[in-house]
C-alpha cells in the first residue's frame, strides 16, 4: 500500500516507521490557519495539506495531519522564538490542556476520509528554573504548544489522558480507524 505523508515532521515519519508502514514524504505548500475552534482548525489544515499533495500527478494515498494545543479556547501553535516558548510554558504549567490532531486521507480516486483526535495533557507546576532549562533546550522549535513530549518535554508532564501518539503528532488509533489497510498491506 503506497502512502505519501504530506508533512515534513520528523515525529510523524518516526511513528510511521515504527509501525512498519512504507511511505514517501511530500512537503505541502499551504498557508495554515491559526484562528477558530481547535478541532475545525486542525481538520482544515490537514485537509489543505493533503489536497496540496494529492493534486500532484501519480499521488497514491495521501495523509495530511495537523496538530494544535488548546487551553481555554486559545490555540498554541509553534512559538516564534524562545520568549514566546517560555510564555507558553508559563500559561500551560499546572493545568490540563488539550492536544488536537486532524487527519485527512485522500486516495487515488480523490475520495477523502477524515477524523480528529484529542488528548488531555496536564503539566506539572513548573518553577522558573525548569522553564529556563526547557526553553534553553530548543526543543520548542517547530512544536505545537512549545514542547516535545517524546523528548525532554516529558519532564514537564504530570499526566496524559488519551492517545500519547497524538501528542507526538500522529494519532495512531485514528489513523488505523481511517485506513486499516496500512497495517495489512492493502487487505481489509
């Protein structure tokens, strides 16, 4: 089963590799939206990414994914600099936030399947030294919410409720619900 991942995310690539799914990567060229309801935003961005790559000639099954962190109806995308990363951590500390991902699969005939996943993550109370330590790691670069749970960011987290792989950037449960043939080589 041929899959094209419409994403430059190394975390998404690593998850697909871990599952043993063969895939190619095509980075999408889209303007992402950053305002609105979290679930709507991630789904719209995932759809735009998938459609941008599916429009290419010969594209097989295309997977578009988008992830955002949400707290109190505020979206936390990728911080622009270290100061913004620190401010994200200060807002998230000691609180439960939601990590949303939207997935869209487009097959060679143009049929679209889509879904969303949400995971609740509670950060520990963080002191200024812990925030400084994490911000100085640089892991916040290119990460929704300004942290990477699968790396040193794990030290920030008190509890995860839901799909851990969603927080990393690709909710495996939702992916397999949408395309079980990815694990079975095309057999249903």
